[in-house]
């Protein structure tokens, strides 16, 4: 079954999009186009997870119940047909807990899903399991147990670095009764390490790894007076740094089993979490432009009664797409677009679902903006006696609509190109005209790379205007093996040595 319709956003009041002390965001239409994607399986789908590989393919991984146990399955989305294809079952486990509340954590490399984490129940408690795809891509290796010191009490968060290492983080009981946060880079010789002396609530953390190898963990800290707060701890220069608190006046909702969620692009990062402020539960988002060095004031973005685990995706321009479930008078699956340095767009209800039993949700970017609008895939599996996962292909408003102008394809293309790669300011120190290369000396780009003298290819039309000693403002991006410098503005006359 396939259907398409245009949704005009629902005006959401009651503090939507309100940063503490700020005025509510102005309401405006946010039209999206939605297609229902046929399910990847004829059987019930549990714990659906979505991930997009480096080559642009998007995959779904899920648990399919087999009697009282479960099997892990995956399928690739085909944009040409709008359907799932290449369905494969890659592991069966009689101790895999196939429940509607189960969650999978999946990461991808250039080709597709490369690691899946899940939990299974044994006589001694819970085991954290990890399955990895063989390097040749032909098959999946037998799963291994993630080594822990004490009994784990949450699923493990997974994040993959550009060097292929996996950062794994979870909570476990220390000395039998004290929850503590643990983390480990799989593939390193070091064992599990406590990343903070502060304790953590028994809610799953999340992890993010940046291109330069630095990393972040988000978790629920618990103070001596039992006040739960959102904490961030960073990995930099080979060590875990002291934890910091986001939203110090937030009392986290201990009744929910939902932990925080990260979304990243380059060195930009966003984190979302559920919290209780002044007795009311809300979904909050905070962003950082510099790999967690600074975070914005938390912003509430829900419709009044958020439920379940949120999902997020960050676009090239640093804007954030947030997906979550709502209860209340208008229960369902909601999406909200949060652009940087501007008020959020209004929320839109993508699907109607039971608000008290939302089940897991997932979100992945199918394509970013270019001359055409961005597209995302969202999946949700409402909890119930016979859960059935549903996938929606959502086309976002075009850039002209978001900018409030008449349709203009050249304008949309220019806007999209202005967000490609990473902004950089530096000095040309050498020009290799015969090879079409300049050497750009630039300061560090947080989360992306340290300060460097970077050889960059440039278009021939630009090469003639660049000379040694020229200060430039532009953007760089990797195309294959080479870095390219483009969208260049000259800053004054060349400085001669």
C-alpha cells in the first residue's frame, strides 16, 4: 500500500520551541510529503533501527520473533522503487529478548551496517552482545559478549570512529548496588574504564565519535540528593574529561526508561533528552557547533506530552530533525525541524499511534538538500499485542519554502552548496599550478581536524586568483581521497614574506 498526502503543520502551543526566558517561536506552515513504505517483512517487526552508510544507502535492522526467541534481520531501501530489498537474516539467538520494548544499536561504515549491539537474557542476568560484519562484507561474524566488570543494567550505546574503532558505553552496577557509567573503545588494549566518578541512573547512555577521534558521552547523572541531571563527558587528548551538566534546573524523569540521543555532522552535535521542569515532562534539545566545547541553552520542542525514546538526525547546515511520540489529545508520531540560529519550524504529526504505548522510533537521512528537498526515512513500531513496524518516506519542504520566497531552483542550489563541507579560514602558503593544488594553512576545525597545512585541489577558474600569502575564507570537503577548497572569498591583498 502506498499513499501520499500533504500535511500542514499543527499549531502547537504550551511552550513549544521555548528556550527558557525566550518568546515562543512564530508559527508557520511546514508542508511535508509522506509515502508509506511497504514493510520489510510479513512478520511482526520489533526494535526497528535505521542507519545510512557512507555510500548513501539506507538500511533497516530489526528483531523478528521466532517463537519465544528472535532473529536479527536487515534490508536495504531502494529509492528507485520506494521499497525494502535485499532482505537477509544474519543471526538467530534463542536468548534474544524479542519484546516490543527492545532496542538495537546499529552503526555503519562505507558499505552498510557493520556492527549491531543488543542484549540477551541469561541465568546470571543480562549480557551485552555485539555482532560485526566480516571485513570482506560477505557474512556476519558470530556475536561476542562485550566485556563488563559488573552486571550491566542498560543496553550498550555504539558509535564508530573514522578509524573503524567502536566506542561502546553502558551502565552497570558497581559493587552490586551503585550504578556507574562505563565506556570502552573496542579494539584497544584497555579494558572497561569508568569515564566519571559521578554515578549514573539506570538509564542507557549515548555515544558520539567525531572525525578527529574525539568523542562524547551523554548520560543521566545522579547526585547525592537523588537529583538526576543530564551530563556530558568528552574524550579528548587520550583521556576522559570531567563531566558537565546540561540544564542544571532539569530534574530528569526517572520513571521513563528513555536515555539521551546524539546526532552529529562533522564537528556539530545535538543531544535530546526527556526531563521534568516545574513538574512538567518535556523533550529538550541542545546543540554545539564545536564538538561539545559549548552547548546552547536547552530548548523544549515537544507538543506537551512526549513519550518514549526520541530519534534525531543532523543535516549539513547544522539543523536538527527530531522524531518522537506524543500522548494527549493528538497522540502520534511527530517530527520537528530545528534550524541553527533561527526559531524552530512547527511540529508536524506524521502518523497516529497509541500515545501510551509508542514503542521505539528511528530516523535516518536518505538525502540532504540540493536542488531538490531533503528526504528522510522514519520507522516506528507501536507497542502492543501484535506489533508491526511502519516505515514512512518523508520529503521535507524545499529550501525556497523554508526561506519564505517564491520557488527558485538556482537559489535552492546556491543555498545547499553553501553548507557543503566545512567552513575554514586560513592562508594559502603554496600554489602548485601544474597540479591544480594549493596548500592551505588553517587553524583546527573542532571535531574534524587539528590545525594543519592541508593540500587542497581547486577548480581551474579559482586557481589563478590564489597566490602564496593570500588569506581566504571558504569551505573544504573531501571528494574521494582529495580535499577540495571552494566557495572562496579573498581577504585582503596577499602577504609577501
